[in-house]
C-alpha cells in the first residue's frame, strides 16, 4: 500500500514486489495506485480485498501511509510493516537502502512486534451517531471558522474536566504523542503504555496543561451553546465529522488493535534521538553512552 499521488513510492514498491515474487511470495498491490505504479510481479486488487487476503501488509511512504493502512487493518489481525519514503518516519522505520535485507529477516521470523492502541470517535446528536472514525494517532477538534476562538467543554468518565478556550483540543494515543499533540506541548509517552493524552491547542490561558488519563477513560467533548461556532473533528488528520452546539463527541479506546512489525532489535529511544536530533552536534553525532 502507498499514497497513489506520491511518485517516490514507485521505485521501492517495484523492488519489493519483484524481490518477493522471486522468492515465491504472492504480491498484491492496492488498485488505488495508477497502472504505471503497479509492478508486473504484483496483482492489482481493491484495498478491501488486499487487507483481507494478506498475511503481511507493507506500507510504502511516510507516517501518513502507515496511519491510513492501520485504519484499514483495524480488527483484521494482519500485521503492518512500514518502509519510510516520507520525512519523519516515527512509524515507518525501515529505509529503502535496508528494506530487502530487513524484509528477508522478517520473513524468516526474525522481528519484533507490538500491538498499538486505537481510538474510536463518535459524534452524536439527539442520541443518533452522525459521524466519527478510528485513529492510531489522534482525534482532534479544531476550529472550522478562521479567526474565531472555540469554547470547548471536556468530561472524563462523566466527570467535568474543564472549559477550554482556544483553537481546539486533541485526544491522542501514546503513538500519537509524538505527532500533533507534541507540537502543541504534549508529553512524549512510550508506546507500550496504554494511556490517552488530552492536549488543548493554543489555550487562551497559560495555566492550561496537557493531562494523561488511563486508556479505559471515556472523553466527551461539547461546544459552548453560547456561540454558534462549528468545529471539525478529524481522525489522524482526516476530517470525519462536524461538531456543533448540541452535538457531543465521545472518544474511547477501540476494541481493535493494530500489530506493528519492526526489525529485530527495534529501539524506540534511538528513534526518538534520531528523529528529534537530541544531543546532536558535530562532536557527538552518532555517539551515545553505553
């Protein structure tokens, strides 16, 4: 799987498909890719068929491709592997130069795996579900109308938390703590921790801070009825619903999980150091204490 609009996925996709086919593996490619982007060694099928037939799904691209694939795989017990052709690559952690060697190791059973938490969002009005979706990273409520501040009321397990005035609000998983939530001042949470991070976006008061709640918590969000403002509800950056006064957004841990595959010896903290350039200078580049 890959972004059909990203030409950078073509070369690694072709190399992967040819390599797998040469080793007797059946290769399926999403029909969302253009005909010119489908290697001759692969069969072109609808994504719904691909995810149900696959024993392993490989997403070629950046973290956006991984997030998209993860949502399509939710509940199917099919593991997901990422080949990074994007910019940051917290989730897609194998580079093109090493992908064939790493893939051979993985197919021999030499890999690490982990099951990541997903969030489910439901927007209701009058007891009826009018929108929602799944997210691996985050559910975000952001202002629909530019230049207007939102007034958001939040509840955790039915208990009133706060009224937030600002640009919006993020409900993130530990996986998503290094994404939008981090750019808004949220903490980095190790992905092995089952937790949910609540992060206000550009709050009007400096005393507002992110808060971490258990993964069992149910977060509810409403807009103040004193204003006729609208907000967009997005799941991993994709707008899936509109929140208006009188509607309620409910976010909880999904019953589904996603299994991510990593090369043997996967080190989350090394990835943090590399991606965030911690301690990076011309004296210490590439070195860290033993």
